[in-house]
C-alpha cells in the first residue's frame, strides 16, 4: 500500500500530480525557475541598460513596473528590485548568438544568485561578506525548497556550460529591444556631431548651456531676472544632453519671484 503522500491524481489536463507534502527532489528532477546564469566573458560589457542609456532604461523600468507589478517575478518580494536581462544562447561551432528575450523584475537576492559568477568574485575580493554569501546559498534552497546538493550540482553544470561557451565568438541580437537600441545609437551620433560642431570654425563659441534661454520669467513676467541652473547630465538621455549642451533647454531660476521652471526652445 502506498502512502497518501505519494498518491497520484489527475489534473484537468490529464497529467499526473502528487498530493500531500511537497517533496525535495534531486538536481536532475528539479525544474529551476531561479537559476544561475553565467555570462561568457566576451559578453560581459553587453547589456541593455548600457546600450540604451539611463533615461531610456528608467522609462522602460517604469513600464515594466506598470505592466508586471513592483514585485520579484521569482520569489515575489517587493524590496530592492532590479531589472534582470534574460538571454538565450544559440551555439554553432566556434560562434554563437546571444539573444535578449526579455527584462524581468527580480529582487536583489535572486539577482545576485542569477549572476553567481559576479557574486563569487565580489566575495573573493571582500566586497561581499561571508554572511551575505552564505545567506544567498540558503536563499536558493529556500526559494526552490531543495537541498544544498541541488545547488552544488546546478552550479557545476552551469560552470561546464560556461567553459564551453567562453571561447566562442558571440554576436548580440537585441530581439524586441533592437529599435530602442538603434534609437539610442542615433541619439549618441547626433550628440557626437554637435560636440564636433562646437570645435569647428563655423560654430559660435557663445553657443552652450542656456544660450537660447528666454529673457522673461513665466511666473512673474519680470525681464532680465533669470539665472540658468546647472543640470545633472548623468540623469539625461543622449538627446536631452545634446539639447542642454546646445542651449536649447534647461532649468531657470527667477531672482525676483524665486520660481524655478523648465524651459525649451
């Protein structure tokens, strides 16, 4: 007689399932939703956030939050969320294609586990404490309800795959994000062209931040009382930075009414 724990039942689609207490499984049988993803060295500097810039990445992040909710897609935690890029690798001989499938919202714990290679290097350099390192190993077991042997076997398998992939030549396919990457690259080229123009003989040396700023305050109407405020270009997209450097937009402060406002030509 079998125990109730192992009693088989049928789901609506006719597949067998096991009722009762959830059982821990071996490395081969456990389907890992939370998994380690070791990236080949030649792809270490290839990521969407770098390719599209901070401004477009922040816009994409807000869209993901709106569509998927502000919670980890793996463990459903809501604290310290990151954008995790999910890639697929197609190998052919000595070459391969890395295709970006999606960007997934996950928590910092799941993210550090996915990038276990980076996490391990930071631990070796003393930038991650031993307590944090052990916590992440335990967190994997907690999320997957598995033994440490499952984690060890999964890591060993990922390491073997990484060694095979690491010596290949890789091509990047941005997938559905390709138009966004192309838009960002076009903005960079536009910005670079404007910087070159600033050093040419035909470019007026007076053109720069605030050059086309209006003369009248939009709040009180006072004339000649506006002061250009220095903007943080690190938070701008390439196009916004180009417009700011060319004096086409910015923030102004009125010395009379103390108002601060954004302006653009």
